[in-house]
């Protein structure tokens, strides 16, 4: 029987409108093969929404997302909106989207692909075989804690305040997600905090440790965030699954991404308790190459594969897309961000054509 899904597309800004159609085409192709039917609807977010409505996240967009099975986002932001007040910037819309959809768990895989190993800035023997999943708490911590803002002191001096805060329930919730993912991978979970300095991190460590009794098959370790940042560069292969808070996860997931040589290849998933998720590439909107047919669409396509796997429960279809991506890389096709000697330089559309050909072969 045909499985039917409603997917909200958020092309956003920059290269977003170029790469979203590639993911849509890939989903349609695997849909025919696995008896899946997708209903796509498109909405505004980020700078595009600001230009149209004055709001980086219109209420209509949020409602459309809430009434979807899953959400596929491309990219937001650009130089055009950088000077706007903070509450009107594209990034504020993205934070509001995560909060509005209650997406508390961000999954950021960082796998060094054999075809692209020499694109990494680290030595081959350091990064070869790296396969990390960073699980980042997404709706708490210092980005959402109160009080926050810039205030005048009694002397008239301005003082900026942000509050890093987590409850037991917030920590347990993300911890269970991380343990479950580690259990399905290689059974190793590293929790990253700053418990030697921060009280909130001590609570984090206490709760993650307490959960370990429920997962006797998962090996738990702890690292302070500064050491974790160093170890990711020194010996990334020691890591399997990493769980950490919002701020530390924001930084470490980008560091892990660069081990692979290009963030243009990396997808991500943001999950909530309801089953609704937001899937997006980790790269930005790349306004400097927007509209020039230079964008790499593969991270967007792999984000669609993550949506199939984690959001829709269609692992076979996800596998098919991921194999097709490997096939086009094996065939030597490269966009500019992953180009190397001896490979064939192609644009966004040509990469899309090659991918669809691999899917339909």
C-alpha cells in the first residue's frame, strides 16, 4: 500500500532555492521505487520571509510546519539582513522555528567519506575512518535561558547577560536520545560538559551518569569541552556518539564537520518528542555563489535521506539515496567545494542530473 507524506519545504535564502529542488527530485525518484507518495508544500522563512512579510518566521509558516509529517529546510541568512535588529534577523526565525516545533535534539553526523578523504585539512592517517554523531541539545541552555539581554547598570554602564540553565528533565530527554543512538551505532557515548567550572554542567554530568544504568550495553565517558575540542583534532576516531549542550554542541559539531573536508556534504536532523523533525544541511546560504549554478546539493539530498530514515521510518529508501550519492562521487563528479585533481567539475544542475541517473539506474 502506498505510504503518503506531507512535507513542508523551506528553501530560505541564498543557494536554498537551488538545492531544495534536487532533494525533491531525489525523493520523488525513490518514492516511485518504494511506493511512497509525497505532497510538497512550500513556505517562507529567514530573509525571504523578511522581504515578503517583515517577519523571519511568519505564523503561517509555523502552522504549515506543525501540520506536516516532516520539514525540509535549505538555508537562511545573508549579507543583506546582517544589519537588522536581532529580533528581525533570519537566524532569529530559525531559533523560533526550533522552539515552536519543540525540536530539542539536533543530530549532526560527521563521516569522512573515502572518496573525499584528501579534502580534509588533517592528515589522512588522522581522519581516515572517522564516523561521529554529535547529539546537541537544541532548545535549552544559554541560547534560551532567562534572564537575557543588554541592560543598563546603576552607573549607566551597559551589561550583557545570557543565562545557561538546564533542568533535570531537559538533560534526561536529550540523554535518552543520545544513548539510543549510541546503542544503534558502536555502543560508545561521550558526554561533553564543563563540570569543573559550571554548576549547570555538574548537573548535566550527574544526570547523564544516572541514565547509564538503563543502558548497560553503552560505554559512557566524559570530557570537558576544551579537551573534547582538542581530542577531535588529535584523534577523531576515538569518538562514536557525542552528547552535549546547546552552546558546546554548536561549536563542536562545526569542528567535527570540518574533519570531513567540506560542510557542503553534511546533513543534520532536529527532532522533537512528537515525531516531527526538521532536516537541513549544515552549510550556510552561501550568498556569494547564489544563482550561479555552483552550489553543492548533496548535503541537502543527504538531509532528505535522514528525513526518510529518522522521520518517516523508511530506511531502505534512505539507503538508496545514500548509495546514489556515493555512486556519483565514485564516478568523479565534484562541485567546487569538494573539487580535487583528476575529478570532473560540475555545477548544481549537472550534479543533480548525475544523481538522478544513479537513482534511476
